[in-house]
C-alpha cells in the first residue's frame, strides 16, 4: 500500500497534457465570463441605433442668419406654454426666453414654425436643446441680424435622437 503523500511519477507527455488541459479550462472560463459582457455590449449598440428617427419635414425651406444656421436670428419671449407633440419640438413655458436660430418657410396650408433653444434659470433641463415651436406662441423681442440666408431644409433638420 502506498502512503497518502506519495507522489506518482509523471511521464513528460502527462505534464504537457496537464498544461493543455489547464489552458483550455482557463480560456473557456474567460469566454464564459466575457460572454454576458459581449451580449450586453451588442444590445447596447442595438439600442442606440434604434432610437434615431427621421421625422416628416415641416417645410422645404428655412431662413437662417448664416449658411450653417449657427448664428442667432433673434430673441423671443414665450407668450404661452407649449408642450412638444413629438421629438422635433421643444417645450416652452410662458415668459421663457428663446433664442431663434431658423424660421421655416411654410408651405401652403401649413403652420409657421421656428427653431430655437430656450434660456431660463428655472428650467435648466431644457437649456441647450434645439427644437421647433410654433411662431404664434412667441413674441420677438430683439433681432440680432437683418441679413438672412434662405436655404433648403434637409432630413437632418428633422432628425430625432
């Protein structure tokens, strides 16, 4: 009978087999540990790509202060509350200041919409978000430029993220 602490003698091929078995177990463990992360990553990519929506155009032309529509045309004050009907629009609160970046040229039978960004110390969650609103819910208080550029709208003008 052999003592319990007796070590058996391994052949060289036994040691190589043990190393291969350990490497296989280690690599399969890494794959199993990383698989949920890979699935989560793929779902995250899918989620990001499915949120983007191209909405219908509100107009074919717009008026801007420059070719990129990056300069403010005017400042306006909201006359009444406006609740955005979809992601193209922004919410306005009565008395809120709005920077107007572009004015859509209405097609026959459509409403007049402007795009802009709100400015208010009370509603900071809306600051910096650019969206459309009806021109009838604001009153222009200051025009920054009289020189305007008329240009065609693109699908990106009505893109929702």
